[in-house]
């Protein structure tokens, strides 16, 4: 990746946070970075109309996002692509409908080429969800047909990545399959547009003739625009399900937590397989960041990955932070150190929940749960009744605070950093096979994190 690519990727991450999904997809997704020299970022848009629309309506948010990604003021020049040149926008990925698209259709959102199974980092937090998604992508090769597959979890844990990976896998093996990926909000917008334009029949024909339907953030459909959206979703779901077409949905909560007006729809959600993706622990987050950076020309010491991984558990935010850090280092032609990371990413970590969670508080909460004395937690005693709580407390300290391994070790009776690292790895290993322990650690972390 060149410096302009890093800068543009950081800009897109900022734009995602500042604009609606519809604006991001229709206005900014098609822009291509041209060059970044002499403090000037040159961008290429599809045609003159796209340029005028961008300049008249969205230039301020674009400029703000570029400056945020660069860490300084940058001039922007916008050019129109020559369709015969190498700078012309790349074609969209092969997301297919039952019939050719035209400007008046209800388009599927293109799949992100980065969201594949190969690029997904499997860990304790997502292992079952990953296995079920891969099984669905292979047409139920394991003998278990999960239809629908309902994936739920918090923001930034990888739901969208898994869903789109299914789409890529299916299209890679069967290019003529009709695959549609939309967000719940986009579906609602399509319902509203179909009713307004008296094109309900076209809408139903399109949505009810697909082979694989991927619906992201399905919670937006629930009562978003009265009963129309739910009703259309219900009948679309039924038609596809009854004709043995695969449906995959994601949400920020399980079906029982959704505010659905029609209980029949909830029962449809629960008729297949429900899997959740939990918060990735710090070791998983480091692995994800290393995967993202493995092809970069810059050397990133382990200490930098460790620092970035402890900013938050939200993978989307972490990837944005890493992109900004790499862009800054590339633009300034310096090697990344923990000190530079701390300075460049200070806006990501300052004032966050981690700053309000202390090692003392963690020790007290864990000791109270296991009915052991604080002195035993911090002392040399090595009986199992004390070692397990101590290791859990160390694991949580690494998850919820910005303290280094050495600082955590000192707080636990002067232990060295390797002891803390061993404790964290041990708890992560146990959580992979012990659902009770996994639930317990997550519950303790929930008690400690500020509301």
C-alpha cells in the first residue's frame, strides 16, 4: 500500500462514522485515490455529475475526514475519471440479482473484497459462529442445514465480515448464484421507495427470487417504519425459506431481544441456528491487527500491537486506529514505536472506559466473587482456590486497563511480566473449551465496565 492508499483508507473509516450508510455507499465508496504529494490529495470520481454532487453537498465532511486521517490540513483536488485510463473506478464485485440491474432497480450492496474467510481471524470469541458460517457457505456440508442462520453480537465483533465471507464463498464456487447483501436499513428504504413509486410488484419479484439472502443489522427492520417493513420482510422470508433458499441475518441482540411487532417473525428467526460472537480478548485482537498489517512495508513491534489492541475491544475501531497510525508513520517516514502510537492515537484512548477501571477495583471484584482474601490474591499462595482467581484478575486487568504487563505484575505482588502473560494465555485457553468460565469472565467484566 502507498501513502495515498493509507490516507484514503483512514479517510473512509472516518467517513463511515460521520455519514449514513446510504451516503457512504452512494457518494464516497466510488471515489478512487489518485495521488498525495506536496500536501495535496487528488481524488478521482466517476463523472462530472458525481463531482458536482460531491463538491456541492459533501465537500465539508470529506475535507474534515481527510484532515482527521492525515493529522493535518490537506488540500483536496477532485478530478473526473477517463474511462479509458488506469484511474477509472474498478468494477463492482459480482453481486447478482435474478435479472439485470437498471437505474430504477433495488440494488444489492456490493460485497467488500476484504471480507473473506481467509481474512477472518478465528478465536475463542467467534469459533462456533465461524464454523457455522463456513458450513452455510458450503451448503450444509457438515450435514447440518442452518437455515436461517442468525448471527448476533455487539458492534465491531465481525458479524458483517462473516456474512459477506459467506457471499464471497458462494459466488466463488457458483458464480451464477443470485446473492443479495443488504442492511436492514437499506431494506426498509427499499420498502418505502417501492410503496412511494408504486413498484411493490417489482420489489417483491427482486427480493423473492434470490438464492442467498444476507441481511445485516436486521434490528433496524423492527418497527422502523410501522408494520409495512416487517410485513414485507415476513413474506419475503417465508417465500425464500419455503423454496429452500438460504437466509443469513445479523443483529446486535438475539431474536428474543428484538422489538418485533409480529411474533410470527420472531419465531422465523428462531427456527434455524442462532450463534453469537463475543468480545474478542486482547490476544485475539492482537492477532487481528497483525493479520491486517502483515503485508505492510512498515515494521510494527509487538509492543505497538499490544498498545493498539488495548484501546478497545471493538475491532472496527481498532482497525481504524491502526490505519491512521500506519498512515501517519508512512506520511512522516518514521518507524512506529509505542511512544509514537500513544501520541498519534491519544484521541482513541483518552477519556475511555478503560481509564475508569483500576487494578485495585478488579482485584476486589474478583476476590469477592471467589470468596478469597485480597491479600491471598496478591500474595505467594499457589493453591488452585487462589491461582485461578488471580489469573482471571490478571486477564481482566489486561482487557480493561491500559497498564503494561510489567505494571500488572508489580501490582500482583511484584510478579514479572511473563507470569502475567502466562496467566492471560491460560485463561484464554480455558475459555475456549469451558463455557461456564467464559460466561463468568464476561459477567465479571460487565460488572467492572462503566455503564
